[in-house]
């Protein structure tokens, strides 16, 4: 799940590594009092702009000096309104360092995540937003391609990340291959700017794969476009 969280891809990897505990572990030293913090923003279509209604916003992890980093309860959730805005108020340790929110979109949108820090000036781990910010948060509409089609693909450098390229998570975007059962589908990615390091990977883990310009996928497969930039993706059978 966390590999689809955008914006905080590096942070998401950290969150995933803490295991399956459903709550943030209590501090081992003196009790740390809680404080109430309100987070907010506006969810928008990353390609076309415009608000996204009914996005489920929840806390998935937080970091504090006294308790370290841990997965958190999803008890506190809200949904974005018709104008795409949301407000989520949390009671968290007063020594908090980072809050990780997950944004689960309605059908037709990819999930993503975001990292908030107390001041974000600068971020402890970039990118992030300050607690007082009310950022515009882009969510990718799901890209669908069928044999015989060509579609434009734009990959942002902070919305989502996959795998590790040279030790760092790389920006990415998922594509759904819609085709009837049968022969595999060949995908070809042509970059608008040949200097942009974009390519295709058969999955979002991408640990064992270098991005390529051509990739064969089965019908119903979900390859990823790796690397920020713009390109044309063509599907053939």
C-alpha cells in the first residue's frame, strides 16, 4: 500500500520498515504530554486541476522525539468536501517531528501521501509541508491505456515514488493496461525531452529493474512510468 503514497516516497519507506504495529509505541522515558494540531489542505486533480471530493484522509504514521517513528491508528479520518478541502485535527505528542497522512481517492484516482512537520523551514526530510500550511495536494487520476492507443503521461517529481534508483526513490506513476485476455501488450514510452531520465518498469518496487523504453505486459498489468517529465505512451498488440 505505502508504495503508492506520493510526495513522501522516501518517508513511506521508513514508515513501512517499522512493522505492523497498529499504534505508535509509548515513550520509554518521562510521559510526553499531547498537543492538539490541525492539518488541512485542498485535494486537486494533478493533471487537469479542479477539486477532488470524498478523498479519505487519515493518519498512518508519526514521529516524535520521545517515541521514535511508528505506525499510527487510523481512528481519526475525514473526507474532503466538494471544494476538495479537508481539516484533520489530531491529538499527538507535543514533541512530534513529523506526521504522515494518507489520501485515498475515490474511484479513478491513485492514492498518495503527504508529510507534515512543525515548521518545514527547512524540512527534516524533504519534501514536506509545515503544520500551519494549507497546501494544494495533487492526486493522479488513474492512467488507462488499451492496445492501439497513445496517451500523454506527465510524472511529477514529488507526488509518488517507486523503488530505489542510485540509492534514492524515483518519481513514478502507475498505468493500467486494459485489454481483452490473450496476447501480451507492448508498451513504448517516447520522452518529450530526451534528456529526461524516464522509462518503464513492470512494477513499483523496481528494485531489480532498470527503466526501459519498451516493455511487454499482460492484459490487466500495472506497469510504472519511472522518472519525472513528460512523454507519450503507446500500446500495441
